[in-house]
């Protein structure tokens, strides 16, 4: 009682208030994500090299989780068997079965990111057994023709296979979000056996292309406590068959047959759901803030993904802006090659042009921030009452000098 009375007498300016949430350009804290959570990384041999490349590996990890049967979302954009409209009934009701090891491959404009995961059958623990990052001989953004880009990708895959012999493990490829159409909606209450028919109807209504030109799949979130006839949230993803064939062909021509093709946004969601969200749920009760969705901002070379991950919730948008836009700004201002601009972007402190480069980049940073603001506004409009608690930034592109600072400016 006496101590409480003394506390009441203290002036407000000396009361130990909790720090107020930081105001940022996007209305939520913007944090650098750098954790693998429940996934054990101690088996990785070269820890310094792994730490340097870790921000670039999350989508590949999410893909490998699908190969292990540990993914929450098992959509697959590979062509379906002939004579099958969907052929995937039941995918949404339970996780697919996997092996005790699997590879996840993400081939991007900068290079190949590959991760091998293993599963301990006794403890159910998941570990990173191996990883590799193979840069293209030249960034894809530096070449003009599709033939040149394909040759670079073929060379990168060949180099990876030469130093990483595969042993028949399941392989899941990551497909770029810029080539994926995503639709999110609430399904009316229907019996499980009618979901395939309903999703086919929704695909015809929601996708502005003939379905015979597309590879598509869906995921439905199901809450067993609400019952079979309760409304359910659904996600539909689609990609042009031509783009899928081109992407998978790089691997098949090298003698690699993938088991699944997952869009990068879902791969990121699967990583976060397994490594962070589910681990937090198993740890006991969570605060209201911990239950709020989180926006994952994955900045790549030629594009960016904003993925909102929450309890039984996923939403994503692909932003056609990446770190290559910074290169092009430097090329226009200083009349340098793409390769020279790339080196300045990667090693700005080694250049005498760093301050001039920062001036050139500011308008690009500003447009990038606006893209994220618009994307979050679209998410909030579709999900009232479910704001994101924070923006967790990952991907190699977010390490660009000055980008994080620009997001922190209110």
C-alpha cells in the first residue's frame, strides 16, 4: 500500500513508460527479419557463409518444407494429369506426405538459392542439412534477350548440380510471383465433396483468362471447430502454362524432375508459418499483438512480394519493383553499365559516388514505399479489423544502402 502510494505521488515525467511504437512510412514497425525459428541450422558447415546468405533463403526453405510434408499450403502449379480437372481433392484438408529429406530451389534474376532440409522421424525436428547460392554469370537484368537469359539460367543450374549431386530427394521449385495471379475470397458453406466444383466455378469467374491456358490450384482454410457448413476463406493461384513450361524446362533439361511448383508468396508463408508462427503457438498463450498478422516484405532483384501471414490467413501482392530499379537509375544518371551499377549498389561504401548515388536512389525509394503503402491499404480494405502488427523485411534486396532508413521515416 505504501509503495503504491509513493508511485501515485511521482510526476508523470519520471514514470517508467513503455516505449511508444515507432511511427514509420507504412504505419507499422519495419523490422529486419533474420531468424529460422524452429528450424535447426547448427548442421550447416560454413556458418559465416550461411549467415551472409540467410536473408535470401527463406522461400527455398518454404519450398523444401512442402517436400517434407510440413507445409501449411500445398498448392502446386505443375500441369495436372490428363483427364483431371483438379485432381487434387483433399489437399486442403491435410498436409501432404513427404520424405525425410527434400530440396527447395528458387531461381531468380540474381541466381539460384537452394536449401536441403531433413526431418528427424523420432523428434519431428527439421534441420537445414545443406544450402547453396549460385550467382548467375551475369545478372538477368543485364541481358536483353530471352535466349541469353535462358542460357544464363542453364549455366547456373549446371554449376549447382556439378557441386551438389542429388540423391532422389523430393524437389519443390519456387515460381516467381510476378507471373502468378492470386485471388482471395470467402466460400459459402458447402459440403466437402462439393468444394472442387465450387472452386472450378470460382476460377471461371475470378480469372480473366481461359482456364485451358493456365495452370491453377487452390487452398481452403478449414476450421474444424466451426463445422463443415461454415464459411471458409479460400485462395486461388494461377499461372500461364507457357511460363510454367519455360520455368520447369530449365530443370527438366538438366535431368531434374520436380515434385511440385509453388508460388514464391506461398513458399514464404509456409516458411514463416512453420518456423515462427506455429512455434510461437506451441509455446503457450500469446498476446493480442502476437496473434496479429505480420507482413513479410521480400525484396528481390526484379520484383518484390508483400505477403501477409496470420492464423488461417494469407494474402499477397507482387510489386513490380526491385533492386534492379536502383541499377537503372544509376545507369541513367551516370551513364554506366548495369554491371558497374550493380557493384556500386552492392558496395556503396567503397565508392566515392556514394552520396550522389543516394540522391539518385531517393525517388526510387519513395516510389517503393508508396507501392508498399498501397499494397497494405488494399489488404486492410479486404480485411477490416485485422491490421498487421509489423512489416518483417527479408530478401537480399532489402540490404541496399538507405532503403531500410527510408521506410523508417514517418
